[in-house]
């Protein structure tokens, strides 16, 4: 299992948290999307189950979060 952790600033509402899960959580290979302490998102995934390589996956995740309006920073891979 691999993990991406993002600092996302303050997430204000349940619907914001749900939006991250809706866009990213349904991707093949993603096992969980969790927002911790209203300021970080943790995405756990299985690299062997992804539809594309990990670099492309990371870019899609970041593009999705950007489109949702989150200010974020990848803090670990």
C-alpha cells in the first residue's frame, strides 16, 4: 500500500471532504481518502491496481484537488 499526504488548509464542511472522496476515491486502486484534523488529506492506494503509472496518478489527484478549489501542498509520497 502506498500513501499520498497533502496539506490542504482548513476544510470547512463535510461536503468539501466528501468532494475529495468523490473525485479521487472512485479511482481504480484507491483504497481510502481521509481528511485528518481538517487540514490534511491522506490517500491510500495500491500501485499495482492503478490504471496508469504512479506519476500520472499523482498528477490526476493534484489536478482534481485543484479543480475542487483546494489550496494544497504534497507533504509526502
